[in-house]
């Protein structure tokens, strides 16, 4: 949706209100913002008391590129070239479009650097009372500079021998407090129940009651046992977040030297609290490992009711640019966390496809200049990237997988798939598995059965007639709704 300012009289009046410095951060005559020189950003912006919307937008453009609150005598013609420019404004919807010369950014494909500009100081400025980064657009020439994902969901599904269904996962619960042996027991129960993928929870680290080296060793034993008994491959996503990079790498190396088969482990990183440098370090050091971005803390930026921050879509697009293999994108309101289809499903499709519609922009993740019509046509046709990536992987940025978690249980899998429209994701159900009245193994079986019901186009109620674990899950999760679920169903009725 690119809304042009209807009333140019109002725009003229706003432009007349600008001081000389603010004027230098506008470019309303920018003919083609998508000319390859600019990263584009759209913000929802409500000015503070002291300014009108365009004045505030220019202050934001200044502080998020080359400027500060005064013109400084050290500015040069070239530094002005690097100014971000307000190029479109929609006062009715409180939207501003800002073009960033992407040569502003650190040349080594550094995502942290971009975010320091566009959702850094500006979120704390007095000139705004609301500032939310809704969407960003990267030109193909810029995409070339960034790593993008290396080991993807396609590689994981190939390793697991999975086709046309999500990767079925869990998070070990209780979130914390199990010894390493107890932790591994729960992994084993989930895997022999038919589950594919187990992740550490986001705070799992080297707690004295569950030392990291013992946890790794015990998980390996549990995995070997489960693989032997089921004849199926399994994956464990280890949280490698740590106090410093050396310790993070030490944990990665400990896992890699514990005898795990390539593809049977992923590295989980608390991307918000551990930071983007950790995410990109993992991507660059371990291109053959699934890099799993847990987004604990993102709510401070992305909750719909927060006037200041960025959207789930923006967070997810930068995760793909940074080379994340999969990031939590939310359950579109089906689970326990806030979120909506508009937000979570848009983000999920954006990081999966080669050409995807965001909130404001259509993003092509192909690195081919948009003048190369035949390839772009191919890109549009081939959203599953088969042709492009197998032949010329440089031509497109690989997919980043939505990881869908947070309050899901076997009765909510189909409702989520119906919203998502495909099964190209990983789902991880914690309580949804371990709260099952007959325990973890039954919880895993119920999850597998709910997937089988979906594949057989049967309702879970129908399928539960011949699958007792699913039957017990339906009874339990429909009867024992959480307070939130009760409130939500009351709202709906
Ligand atoms: C889910 C979870 C995940 C959240 C993250 C938790 O547990 O392990 O961290 O899902 O939310 O700690 O709550 P349950 P999101 O399955 O028991 O809810 O995926 O939205 O980032
Ligand atoms: Mg500064
Ligand atoms: Mg968790």
C-alpha cells in the first residue's frame, strides 16, 4: 500500500514550516525510491507537543542517519548526500516514508548497525509520542551484501525425511529446574512418542543443577536411544546464548564434538537479549548448522499496543537478512502470546518466500537486479525457490523458517495451519505436550496424531475415535482452558 499525499496544498504548508536543517532531510521529488540506492522504511509517527508531523519526521530522519538537533558547522556536501530523506507522508494515517542511502551502513553485511540507526536513538526522542517501524524494503543491490540463511528448513526436513508437514517439536518443561538426566529423559519420551525436534527453553544455559556438558552428553544418549528405537532421525536445538562470545563458541564446539551427526543439532540464540552480533557470528562460523532465533523480549518492540518499536515483520525480515535459519513468528493469536494473522502470518510468509508482500512493501529476496525480467518472472513463479536456488543459489536469499510456539497444543495445530496456508514451519509445543494427562510420550503421540488427522483430511474428533492419546488431549485441552482462553472464547461468543 503506497499512499501518496493527496492534498499537495497541505504538503506545501508543512514544507514551509520546516527550518533549513529539517529541509535537508526531505526529498519529495524522489522520482524512484526503489532505484537501488536506498533502503526504504515506513514508520507510524505521532509527533510530540512541539512539532507538526513533518517537522518530527525530519528530526527522526536526521537522528537516524547523519544529523543531530542542530545544524553543525562540520557538515559537508558529501555528508548531506548520506542524509536519510522523508520522501512521502500521509498525515491522515500518521505514516511517513524515509529513504536511507544504504551506503550509510557498515560494509560487512552488519544488521546490528542498521538497527542502531533506524530503531536506535529515535525511539527515545522527545519529538515523537509514537514511532513504530512498520516495514522495511531492501533493494536487491543491498541484499547482495548480507549473508542470508545457509542451512534451512528444507535441509532439516531432508535430514528428518519429512515431506509436506511441519517439523513437530517441543520445548522441555518445566522451563527450568530439571537435572541434565531428567532433562534428557523428557527428550527421550518426546522422541519415542514420534516427535522430531526438541529445543532448550530460552533461559537454558549452564545452571549448576544442569551443567551444560552433562546436558549435552545426556541428550546425545537419549537421542541415540530414540533413533535406534524409532528408526527415525531426531534434532535437538541447543541454546548457545552465553555471557560472552568465547563461551558461546565453546558451547557450540562442545556440541559439535559430542558425536552428534551433522543435521541432528541446531544452535538456538536468544537474539534480542544476546544480540545481533551473536546471531551473525553463529551464521558465519557455522553455515552448516540450523541457526534458531528465539525472540524472548521482542514484545517490548512489537506488541500491537506498543506505540514505540517495530513490527514482528520488521524483526523477522532482519533475522532473514542476518542469516537466521528460523525465527519465532508467533501463533497469529491461536496460542498464548499476543499476535494476529495480519502480523504473524505476514511475517511468516515474508521470511519464507522469494517474493512476499509485507505491510507496506513487496519484497523480492532475489539478488538479481529488477531489470533482469526473465529471472524476476521465474522468482515470482517459483516461490518454493526450487529452480532458482538449486541452479544459482546466488540468485535468491534462502528461506528463513517460521517457528510457531507459545501456547499451542494438538487441538490448535489445524487452526494454525488453516491461517498459515502451508506446513512450511516448525512447531514447538511445550505445555501442549508435557501437560498431557498421560505424560510426554502420549503428548507427542497426540501431536503426531493431530498432524496425521490433518494429512488425512479428518477432524481430530473423528481421528480421536481410533487414537486414544489424541482423544485424551482433546478432552484435557478443551476442558482445562487457561483463564486467557476462557476470556477469549467468552469474547468470541
Ligand atoms: C513456549 C515457550 C516459548 C514461547 C516463545 C515459552 O512454551 O517455550 O518460549 O512460545 O513465544 O517459554 O513460553 P509453551 P514466541 O509451548 O509451553 O507455551 O514463540 O511467540 O516467541
Ligand atoms: Mg549519537
Ligand atoms: Mg520458552
